[in-house]
C-alpha cells in the first residue's frame, strides 16, 4: 500500500506547500536541498510545476515509509527542455542535504542517478536520452537494500549497488 499518493488535483496556482494530496501528502520545501529555490505550484491541468526559474527545488511529502525499501514514481510531462525534473528517495529531513536522486537534466539530455550525503553529490550512473516536448515519461526510483534503480517507461536505465544512505527517509 502506498504511503503517499497525490494526483496534484487542486486549484491552478495553489502552491505545493499549501496543497494536500490524497494519502500522506502535505508538502514541505527541503531547505538543505534547494539551491536558488522557486515555488512549485499546481497547474491548470493538475500537474506540479515551478512557478519561475530555479536551480533546484526539492519538496518532501508528509507520508512515512514503513521500511527503507520502496519505490518513488511520477509522470514527467515535458513542457520545456530546460532545467531538471526528478524524484528523491531516502531523503533526510531538513536541514541535512542527504538523499538519492533520480532525475532528468533537460539541457544535458540525460537521466542521472546520484546520492547526496551531507551536501556532497556523487554520480551513481547516467543514461543519455533525448526527450520530446509535450510527451509524458513514467519515472521510477526503486530502492531495495543496496540496489538503487532508475526506470523510464518501465525500462531499467540505471542501476547502482550503493547503500551509503540506509534510513527510510
């Protein structure tokens, strides 16, 4: 059973921090993982999007995983080929900048799996792919003990045996 479910259904312009999802989903900006931050808002078609350009804005949901082994998934709808979009897992709550990240770098043209420990970013793998504007991509970060995997449209694209972050997050 999911510990967080959110369809992003709300009034257009509602900030993510003011939005409540269906299950375990009130959202908080992670100050330790936000660089040059931007507010995330709900769009007129029930999607989360940045309100203005930012370097990195990371939010976490209020739901608590029962174990440190779980999946994080979302659909990425490409509206601009600039910036980054992704998922976090095993994230330490403020102010520690510690998490696993699976994201797409729009300007670099690749998927990335990284770990961040106390603010230090380490690449665990990349996969080059050109995304198409206006297309949707199913993203999933799978966390199983020491196996971290990034999937795009159900296809495993990156895997790592790293297990530096062991707390559920």
